[in-house]
């Protein structure tokens, strides 16, 4: 009986990932260790204040930021159910009091004021983010994007990682 329940839970988890991947256009993908380290380093250039991860996935970057900045509020937005549940469990187990994870589409939600926005999206997601930022400017805030650039904006800094994919980290003001 236990095996049947376990298989059903795993099957539902996989179906959830597939459903949200098709709905959003990309699967939840954790940031690589090198990308995470580069983003943490660049984050030191941002002003003090709230940090928002747009599409926080499995929480890799959210929790790294929370450890680096224990006195700052870290907010994650994630639509996919299984990664959201995972990050909520992880947050509770390891008592991250400075982390809030919303199961909301950041594109359809007014974002709180933040000094730093971070993301690892995909090309269409970056187009949608650019539209949102034009309509909802955040004066003084910095955006750090892993892998994909904003299509119509010029980064103030681009970092090329020494990894298999030669990943780029884009920094916008």
C-alpha cells in the first residue's frame, strides 16, 4: 500500500512539473553554483533593502541570498507548485525568517519596493519582464539576470562565467 501511495505522489509531482512547464514555457531550473556565486558577488554593489527573486524555482538563489544577507528581506515569486512546496518546507526546516515565497505570477502582481531584483528566466520571460519594468519602474534598483538579457536594454556590466555554457550574467541599473 505504501508503495502505491509513494508512486502516486511521485507521479503527481511529475505531472505538476510538466503542467507548469507547459503553462509557463520553461521548467524550474536551479542556478548553477558558478552563476549563484557570481550573482552573490555582484549583489554587493546593490543598495541595502529588499531583494526579490523573480521566478525563484527550487530556492537555490533565494536561500543563498538569505544566508548572505540575514538582515535583509528576501522575496521569491514562483508559480510551479512542486518547487514552491519544496522551498516552503526548506524555509520552515531551516528557519529562514527573512524569506517570503509567494506562489504568484510576478508579472501580474505589483512588486514591493526593492533594491535588487534577480532572475534566471528565458527569452520570452525577459521580454515580459522588460514590459513590466517599463510600466512599473523601480528607481535606484538593480537587476541581475542569469543567462538571458533584457531585449531592449543595455547592461551596465556583463560577466562571462568560465563554465561549460559560457553563461553570461547581466547587470542593469
